[in-house]
C-alpha cells in the first residue's frame, strides 16, 4: 500500500534535507531499502529511510555539526560505537516530524565496496540523488529472502525484474559469491515460464 500523499511528502522532505546536509559536508552516500525500492518502481513502501554513508575522512564532530541536537536526536553511544568500529548502523531522529533515518556505515567487504561504486545518480522528485543500483537491490532482497523466506521480498524481486532491464550476469555472478544463486536461478526460471 502506498502511503498518503501528505505522509509521503513529509518523508521525502526529510530525505532531501538529510541528503543536502550530507552533500554539503561532502559525505558520499547511497539510498537503500524501501525508498530505493520505491524509486525503482516497487509499489510498496514502509516509512523507513536507509542511507549507506562512507565514513572516510569524516569525524564524529562533523556528524554532530550537520545534524545539530536542536533538530535531530542522535545517541552519543551509537556515534561512539560507529567511529570505534563496534557497530555499523546508527539512527537519527528528526525532531519536527519524528522521522527516523538509519545511517549505515560502509563496511570494508569486497561486495560492499563494489555496490557502493555501482550506485546510480537518478533524478527523483526534481532532485538528483544517489541510490543503490536495481541489480544490487535485487541482490540485497535475495539475501533477505534467503534469511527470512519472506514472500514479500520474492514479490519485490519479481517486480524489479518486470520493470527494469537488469544486468543479469552481474546479479548471477555476485549471487554465486554471496550464496544466493540457487534462489536467483529459481526465481529467474519461474519468471521466464510466466512471461512467455
């Protein structure tokens, strides 16, 4: 179900404000999760904002400066854990509408680096923003499908396959490395049978 226009508008206002702050501080980012799915055409939306950020060349003080406590709540402990390497995710809460934004520190794994380099700049709501590629969104959903068995993740993948001309070789190659190739193969075979 798509949220009503008022809630959607407020959420996107928060998203664009956060992105502007990241851009101003020259922090590289990539939108993932539900918002990314919505951008790539999935007509299902949860009111979550998930953004991967590169923590190279930024400090705890920079985060506190661009997200001041008069406008956002950030756990001091969560920040300490991010910059000490104990955690990879922290959230900030926008105090006017109480929107929650999950900021995910880019990890050092090979695939995380590749998918961040593979992010796409798209024009969305008259703004240019960086978003996870549709191929990497599929790979992310394959991982969730493997761990949870969620039928919704399966439906989302099928929707992306229907809507976008994907680089299936890229997906297949990385699915093999990430342990989700059998699921991808099964979905692909099932999809071909139903689109003939």
